[in-house]
C-alpha cells in the first residue's frame, strides 16, 4: 500500500532512511529542514502487509527521489509521479530509478549518469599529515571562495553566487576549507546538503598554477576528518575517473550510479 506520509510517520521513515545515510542525503536533509506539510515538498511511503515501511518517495518541487532497500511497487511510484502536472525530474540510485523508468508515461529529454561514492573512514591518518595551512572558511571569506570557483574551468557552469555562499556559511548547511598562497585562496573543498547523518563533498578546486602540490587533497582530508569525527557519512558525485582515483585514495568507495532524468 502506498500513501502520503506525515509527521506521525517521522520515526519509521527516518529508521528506514538512516540504514543508508549517504545514499539518502537529499531525502534526510529535506525532511529535517522542511518536514512533511509543505506544498512544494511531499512524501509517500509503501507499506507491506505487516505494516512495515519498505520504500519512500520524496517530491521536492518538480524533482522526485525514490528509495527502497529491496523490491518495491515501482509502478505505483510511477503513477504518483505521472499524476503530478509539475513533475519534471527524477533522480536517485540507478538500481531504484531504473525500476520506475519503464512505467513513466512521459518521455525523458535527458538521462545523466554519475558515479556515486561514499566515505565512512579515511585511508590516511591525518595525524601524520601536516594540515596546518588548511583553514576553515568564515563568512568574510565567501567572496574570495566564489571568485576562485568561478576562475576554475571545471566550474564554468557553476551556479554558486556570493549570496548563496554567504547563506550556506551562515546557516551551517555547508562548510568550506581552503589553502592560501601568495596572499590569496588557491585551493578549496566544501560540503553541501549537510544533515544530521551525512554530507556531500563539493567544490573541490585548485587554481591551475598551484596544482600538483597536494592542496586539494589536504583540504579534503581536513574537511572529511572533521565530518567523520561528527559521525557523519560523506558522499560525492563524479564523472571523471581520474578525479575518482583521487577520492578513492582518500577513502571514498563507489556505491553505484546516481541518475538524473529530465522530463518533458
């Protein structure tokens, strides 16, 4: 049986989602921030004959994210999505989204596949690495961080603005670490979508002139060690196998593919 979830379902919902904190980064974060009663955010759950919650479907604005540990009513979730006139996107772990895809009436415009990796333990003992030059960003560093990201070719499609970076640093939904050389920020790594159980690593960047010095790796080590010490799982997306090799040296492991479907 599939039905809308409400605040009375919160404990059983989180009990299911926290079995995979990194995989459910977005669903957990959106529930913690917005709950169950917003017009732009709704949740559905599938319950088995014994009354146990076995699958969750989140709608956030026009995007739907499904999650299940085992088999679930993919056709039923597809019907919920297809009956929503605002439905434009589906994203999630490939093994789950590919079950729903055949039942959706709408043709998709684009299907993008990204590697999805998570980290629960670092491969490097940070006590043996000199991270003294890695600083944690404060709101007054926002302008320079945004300028760095906008100057790096890999981030030429970035939507990061000064206003957004300031908001994230102030409200705690993101944190950034950086290294300065020659009086300016030259390398950085950040989080996004932080919640009580997990966080996503984003914005790993170094100016061309300062690459191959291990700066990005050190920013990552400082960032990841802090989050892991807080008991959070870390995750990230990547589509470049060379970048993936760097993340794996630190302690990230592939957990599958993250799919992003855009519909008519």
